[in-house]
């Protein structure tokens, strides 16, 4: 897989790519990430990439011409002929569709992803119309540039590439995991995960040694080695965390009868904390 990132700050990417899974995946040849300096595609003495907005208003806008030249220099397939299952050009924008684990999974199946990082007030909209397949936002806040968002996307996608994680199950059984509801995992001797995989829930809490730290002991359920007890505890905690922090996710996921009972009880306990 290959990422090409177009930015006015290519040096920004030197550091994030040098650590952990990203570094390992690059060294193993699973992914190539190239950052391209937008200013190399300008033709004036000042290497101008921006200009004033039509219609007035504050700030500057990144010009279309250097971005077109940069993307065309990468021999990206023209938009009309592009197979967007394999190759995509992404515009980073606070106005974009949300970047989610599902989008990360889609991108992980591609051969090539080109990412355009905006700055200032953003990028001339004709770039979006004529070059890009997707307009993506990493969250409901405004960053000063697309570089951090690009690093977030590269990280989230690369860890999903086959071979990137030491244990491939790590990316199956975690928050927003794509496991089908009802799928049995782990088998009799396998690790006691939830029967349903993550199924779109947030992950359950994790603990490691020591068993007691500053007066707080780990939950009893994790101590006895009883896989069914651990499974039930983890499922309950994943449901509780999701209910507390991201109740919107519960509306989108399939809910089993067992989950519904747990959720009813958790809601009751949230409303009646004394009991
Ligand atoms: N005027 C824009 C608006 O109000 O939506 C904000 C522009 S922002 C200061 C500059 C650049 O940062 C954007 O063009 C985009 O590339 C990037 N950016 C800002 N917030 C982002 C977000 N939430 N997700 C992805 N990229 C973002």
C-alpha cells in the first residue's frame, strides 16, 4: 500500500512515521508513505501556494494549480476513470464526512491513497470537485492544518494492514471492532473475549499487574481464570463504557437479548447510583 501526502510542511511527517507499528510496517515493506512539498509545484520566485479569497473575508486559500500539478505528478488516475476501490484521493477538511473505523477499514483495502492537507482557510473548492473522491474530517473541531489529520489516518489504516500488528486479533477485538454479532471467538481454549466480538462497542477496560495499586484492586471476575465469568464481565463493561461515553453507538449496533438485559440494568444503576 502507498500513501502520498501533499502538504506545505513535508518535514512534519518525519517524526510520526518513525515510531512503533508505523515504523515496523514501513521497514517490513507493508506500506510506503511519501510526503510531497506543495511548494515544489509552484512557478514563481516566492513559491506562492495561497491567494486571497474571492468575495472577500479573512484568511487565505490554497490555490488549485499547484495541487493539480502535485497530484498529476504522481500519475494518479483521472477522477472519472479511477477505480475507487483501489485508489482514492482524499481532501482533508473540517467540513468532511467523519473518519471512522469503517472508513479506515475501507482505506486499508486500497493500493493507493493520496491525501491533500489544507492550511489557512482551506483549499480552492475546485480541487474537491475535480480531483477528490472523499472529503474527510477527523472530528468536530478545527485544526490549523491537515497534517495531523493525515497522520491520524495513516496510523489508523496502517495498523489494519495484514502483518502490521504482532497479533492480528488485536485489531479485530477492540473498540469499534467489525466482528459480526453472534460470532463465537476464541474457542474453548481461546482467550475469553466477548461472545460477540466488539460488535461496534467501545472496548472493555484492561488491567495488568500489580493486582492492587494505590488501594484499588482489579475486579474479582478477572482473577479466577473462569473464561465464562471473564467473558460476561468484559461484555458488561464494554456495554457500560459505551452507554456512558458513546450512547449513539448503541443505536447503530445489533443488540442481543442478553445485551438488552444488561443495558436495562446498567441504565437503572446509572439512574439509581445508591443501589
Ligand atoms: N475554514 C475551514 C472551516 O471553517 O471549515 C477551516 C480551515 S482549517 C484552519 C485548515 C485546514 O486544516 C483545512 O483545510 C483542513 O485540511 C485541515 N483541517 C482542519 N480541521 C480538520 C478536521 N477536523 N479534519 C480534517 N482536517 C482538518
